[in-house]
């Protein structure tokens, strides 16, 4: 079956990232990091809407209720989709203006993980994990650009990358305190002339990775073998996520101008959101961040 590619968004994002399918609402979320905006798209109604946030945004995640977890420059917040108000969940102290939050995902046990990165790609970033009670743990440090965070179907393997290493590492993982401190390199993207950007895992446990520097999307087996390599709809694909009623549609975000000078598209469709159908595989439902009532101090902004 030939692949079918559709351009979904009406306008281009500057820095499209973090596609996220909400199976309960049959809705796709994604962000424009530079424009400081969260977008939503409901295919059944062909309806779009958006919410503006006060700073650059790296990623979003599902949470119970009519809300999202959002990773802004300085910390992790909950965005109320009804009012648009923000409640802080985790603000690292002291604040380090040399870093910002970037790629984030919820693990199979309902904890939210998010990596920071050096604003100028210095090795200052950390990978944080936040649990339902509000406690946080640092899982890795010395990160330049945090990306490719995702989990195996059983949750027992965590995948994570510093994009400038051009490699994705696999960590033994589980419901305990910390993952493996000596991860193995499972995917080397250097032969494909790109660092890994956003990634997701399908129902077979294979990783789909946006190879942002070469305009490709790759599928790798859990052992790291390249299974498929397809052309992205534009030259700078930034992340991927499965969605749709049967989770068989691959949504692809892309970059028009990242604002840092590192990624500027030369393609007329740079920055748009796309859907690819006909891949013959399905994804997995994304987990929700589990929040215990009254676990977080109340600090709300509009």
C-alpha cells in the first residue's frame, strides 16, 4: 500500500514539536516552541484550537481532567484547557537561565520525565522525573540537547538521547527509583548523517525517529537494526507520534525556523504538521501523568 501524506495544519509553526495523541478525546496536541503556543486538532470534526503560554515551550503530556502538562522554559506546569491558566508543578531551584526544558514523556507508571538542554547546546542539561506526589529525581546530567525520550511497550526500557551524540541510549527501567546508570547505545544515527530528534515506539516495540538533519523518518528494531527509512514530508522533521482511532496514523511535526540559527527550513512546507497513513503498523496509547490531590503547592498564573 502506497503511503498517503496529508498536510494537516493551516499555518506553519516556527518550531513544531511534541505531537501527542489523546485517545480519550480523539485529539492531537502539538506545540510551536518559538511562538509559545499549544495547538489541538480533532480529525473527526476537522477542528483546531490553540492556547498561548508565557514562555518558550518544549513539550506537552496528558494528565487527568481537562488539562495538559506543559514544559516551559523554567519548569513544569499544568495548563487548564478551559481557562488557559497555569499551575506550577515543578520549578528547579535555583533557576539556571542557561538551560530550558525540552522533550518530555509520561512513563508506563504515570510519572512525567522531561529533559533540560543548554540554551546554546552546552552540556548543562538534566533529565528529571516527577512522580504523582510531586517528588523529583535527576536521572541523567551533562546533556546538551535532550530528545528521543520514549518507552518500550512494557515500560522496562527507556530510550533517551543527547541529539549531538547522534545516538539513542537504552536504559533498564521500571517502577523503582532510578534507571540503569550504565545505558547502552542501541541506535547509532551517525551513519544517517543526523542526530535523533523526537521519537516514539510502536506496538511491535520498534522506534520511529525523526532524523531532523536529513529529512528522513526511520524505524529501528529494539536491537537497533534499521527496518525502514522514509522521506519526511519536509526537510526538517522534528518529532513523530501515532494517532487516529486505531493509532495507525503517524503525525509528524516540523521546523520552519528554530530561532537559534541551528535549523532553518528551505522547504515551502517547513513548519507544518503532517499525517502519514498506510505504514501498516500501529502505535501505543500515551499514558497520563498521575497527580495525587494536594501534592503540589498552589501557584497559578494567567
